C-alpha cells in the first residue's frame, strides 16, 4: 500500500502514521519501521523493496517531501511502485503537493492521497465541530457551552484539542464535562498571530504587546509570526485595493484576492473599511524589512519596536 499524506496539520499527519505503525507485527515492529528524509529517497525505496524482517508487514515513511526535489531521478526510482511487496506500506508526507508534476502524477496512480489541513482560526464553527467530533470519538459527554469555550481557548491547535480533552476525561471520570470544569482546567491562552494582526490593524499597541509577549513566551518561531502577519496584511491590502478600484462582485473580489473561503470577504470588508491602502502598504513594507532583519541575524527583540510602528500608522 502507498499513502501520500499532505497538509499543514503535522500533528494529524503524525497520528495517521502512528495508526499505520499499529498494523505491523508487535514482536518485529522495531525492525520493520523506518523513516527517511526525502533527500534519501533511493535508500527509502531500497528498504521498501525488501521483505520484512520476521513476520508481518513493514512501514517506510519518506518525510519532508516537496516532490520537485525528486526530479527525473526520483521518477525513475519510483517506477518500482507497482512491483513493491504487498507486505510494504510506503508513506510520503509533505506540506503541499503540486499535481502537475510528473512524479506526483506517477505517485497518484498507485497511492492514496489524504489531506490534513488546519482549520482556519477564524472558523470557530468548524473548530467547535472538530472538538465535538473528537469528544464523541473519545466517548465523552460534553455540554454545548463547554465546546464553545474550548473552541475559543484551544483555537485550531489539533494537538492541544486532543490533549485537553484527554485531561478533561480524566477529571470528569465518566460524568458530563461542563463549561465550569472546562474553564477551570483549560486556560484560554489562545493568542495567535491573527489576533496580533488585528491588534496592529486597529492601532491597539497595548493589545499587540500582550499578544506578542504570549506568543514568544510559548516559543513561537519569530519568522513564522512575521510570515502570518505578512499574509494577513497582504490580504487586507488586496481587498482594500479591489474595493477602491470599484469591484463590486464578491465572487470577483474573492478570486482576485485568492480567498479560498469567499464567505470570509464580508468580515475582511469591515476590517479594512477605515484603513487606507497607503497605511496597509507601509505596514507590509515594515514587515518585509523585519523579515530581512531577522534572517540576517537581528535579535527577536527588534520585533516589538517594528510592530509598534505599525500601530502608529493604523490608529
């Protein structure tokens, strides 16, 4: 069997790999599970082509693929896919996939594609549904208002969703989980980069300082924070520019602004109503300069001063 696991929800992908591991024989598991980086595709394919040690099946995981790196050499190596032993389960993991690539087309001929995408943090309705579904899988009884609280407290963090529900299950000991017990055991530390972007857009310096401090205290990667801010401000700039240019059709604006969820446009329009394109473009310029500074050795301490400059632009 061949599986291709794609998406930005790395926790969900790892849980899927763990499921595959349980399908190997427990006595021979340590000998028949192998993980390789995508740069070692030749070694991974060689391992996949061999029979398992002892009895049962073997699992070969090729991680961090972008598929472009395989090239013609990788495509040639993957010609063996239809001839792999039936006892081999070959798994490829990647953040994204380009189905136009020859190597990807070949993989999809013989493999099963599964996507694991994090729920957008602003879709609290979907986050609530995911929490309720996970609780049901764990046979937990949970009150509706407790689910709503957890959606705000946990956000779209799938790993934390599972760990917090496991903690609540132990505390509840079979009883119904209430909002009171959820709020007592699950702190609402949900500061994320989108909240930081909103604070910057509204010129709320004190809120921005608080959110940034919480993000950094949780060891969030500074460049990842900046990348999210850049994406959000680019989206705001595109929406504002589209509105100023006279575009009235929501579907047309959503297409121009590359919005995967057109329903989000309603909120974006409200958010940029009182902000100028000049302000948004200046904010983006500051963020790009900050990215370059961090990549060239600037200390993360410089983030705060740069972000405070943005709040001065937008308030």
